[in-house]
């Protein structure tokens, strides 16, 4: 494994770039329910995060292929105490999904809008895309699967709904609702995932038919219709072997006038990953998908000249005083119990034997199709009963880590069998499948943990768990066959944890986190 000696902020580089062509998926990470738009010569992308915090990541690109994480639109999940993972409450598979984001030039504000738990819509704004973002308003109407349009006259509209599609007009400041009206009742199935556009004098609502189709509504009479409908795609062969059919997502026009459709593909166990295809326009004013031999293209020419960012591999040594924007916590963290300063310090927050209930578990999307992640852990300040290490986190999980049982006794453990019910409560906290006493009693104070993950879509994909006492020789201790069902929505993530089983007071230092090159799992 190549390890960079100098720490740096991770950025995204699209996979398998050769000359002026690229290969789908654009990003092999879990970035679903995407909304994509352009401001001047830059493109912006936001995605679902559900129970992960901060929420609604924002990525930036200049060529639609190479993307850089720059911020989150929702700095904390301020939607109720369940999002803090305290007092037995939890918010798994709730929170942020299918939200929308735009820049409004007239007041120089960035807007993020999303409905939480089918009840209330939240509006966040910022004067800079990188923040700070602030919760500005709530709207009692749930804009389910919302799509924001800022019309040519600066009026703000939101298309939303499932099967019955509605359009809401917002107030002049975009913080309240003026009116809402149903504009279409589907005759083709339970369409949702609305994105709204104004193109050449016509209003469009872009709708998904989960999980194999995409339809377009078009009106020339105004944002409230009437609308006519046309199929854009249905059961189009996927560009990812074993993956689902591209769907949902949004339309985007380059500054050169070319049009593209960024969809996502269900690719579990890793999640839902974005793919790009060209769009042309028919004489009837509806978009046409540019297929190759009837299928979604696997390889495309770059939409614009390449604009790359530093490659998304290497070592994050947690320099500075804050986490980089590729990191997200499992639920809201206790901010008083972690710090960043040339390393990450995690103090225990929760007394539990249930990883799903442990606060301040830090997650990172898995880089596909295969990759590995390695942490260097300083365990000298662990307390009796503490557990710290790395997990593959989802509704079926496993972890490798260190358990302290006395001042001089530590055990390297691999736990498997962590599972959730269909309502996302814990059905099993798992058990030790393999382990050994740390040689030399208290040891050196440092230990390395590594997970290799194969997130090619399909059944039987494995995560492999390793430890090392010197950072050079790694020993496999266990394996997890990952669950590839879609129901949890979010894909597997690499996760770093530290929690108590007896009493609070302990802490660990995470000196570094290293991601290996996509498609390779070198070392060990």
C-alpha cells in the first residue's frame, strides 16, 4: 500500500481516466438522490446522507467528472433528539434524502431545502457555498423528493411528491410557502424524485420511477401546468456489471450548451453511485437519452476540458482543527468529546456493548470498486472496558479493534454478527469470532487496523479485517460477507469508533487514516 507521508485533505478523482474519455461510474462512492446544477463555470452536487452528520455533502467540479468535497449544507441534524443517538433513541434510515439545492443570484444566497420524516420541510441558506450554513425556516408542508427552481423572473418554486406531483410557490425570500397545487397525477406508476427546470420557455419536472425508469413532465403554460408526460428511459441496460438500472438524478447544461443526465445506479453493498450520459432534445421539446447500442454508455468523452483535483488516496493525518468534508458521523456527535489537532482524539461518549448505539462513530464512504482503509491507533489512554477500532458499518456489520480489560491486558478482537431488524433496532450486538491477547502486555501503545472492502454490486462480496503491530506486516483476523439488500438505503462505510462498556473517561488517538488506490488492495 502506498502511504503518503504528508497529510492532505482528500479530494475526488474520477476513476479510470484515459486521455479525454472517462468510464462510468463518475464517482464510485455512495452519493445517491443527487441534485446537480451549474453556477457560472462550476458544477455543484449534493446527495442524501440520512442519519449521517453533517448532512447533505456538497461537491464541486469543473468538468462533471472530477469532483471535490467542499462542504455540507446541513451542519448538524437539528431535527430532534433522536438524531443525537441518546437515551435509547436513534434515527437510522431517517434524516436527509432527496433534498434540493440552488444558488440565487438576486440575493447572493445558496439554498438547501429538504423534507424530514415526511412531516416538515427545512430551509438552510448560506452566503458562501462552503458556509457557514444556517437553518432559516421550516415549512409545514412536506416537500417530499423536492426539486427547487428559481425561475427567470426570480420566483422560487418547488416540485415534490410521489405519484401525485405538486408545485409550491415560495415567498420572495424563499423561506415560506405562498401556495401549493397538485399539477400531475401519474398514470405510469409511483413516480417521485422531482427535479424542476425552466428550459427554452417551458417548465419541466424530471421524475424517477423507482428503480428502473425516468419520466419527464413538460408545460408551456406555466409552472402549475397543465403538464404532458413522456418516458425518457425504462429498463436501460446498466454501465456497471451487476448494478441496477440508471434512474433519478438530474439534468445539467454546460456553459457550452451541451446537456447531460447524471443518474445513479443501485450498486449494493456499496450504495448508489452516479453515472453520466449525454442528452439531446427532440422536436417535441422533450429530452432524449444518448444510448450506446440501446444501453447507458460505459465510456464517454469528457464534457469539458479536464480539471482534476488531487487523487483521493493517501493519508489523512487530521491536520488543522476540523475534519475535512469527506467525513461524517453516525448521528450527531458530542462535540466536546472529540478534537482534531495533528491527529484525531476520540473520548468515549457512550457506555454500551452495542456499536449501533455508540456515539461519535466517524464514517467515511468506501471508495469502489475495491479499496482498503487503514488507521493507526494510539491506545495508551484507553480505560478498562473500552473498545476502539474500525468497522464496516451498515445493518449487518463487523469490526476489528482493541479491548482493554486491565492496566496491562488488551485483546485484539474481531466481532461479527452485528445486525438490525427491519425497523433498524439492534437485533444482535455480535460476538467475538476471533481474537488474541495483545503480545507484550500493554505493547507499544500503537496498533494498526485495516479493512479491505469489495463493493462490486452483487451477493457474496467480502470485507476482510486485519491488524498489525508494526505497520508493515498485517494479519487477517476475520471476514464479513456484506449484505447487498437495498432496504437500508445507505451503503457500507468505513467507520472509526471508541466507546466504553464499563465507565466513561477513556480516549484514543487516531494518528492517521489511509485509503488505498481504487481497484487495488495492496499490502497485507
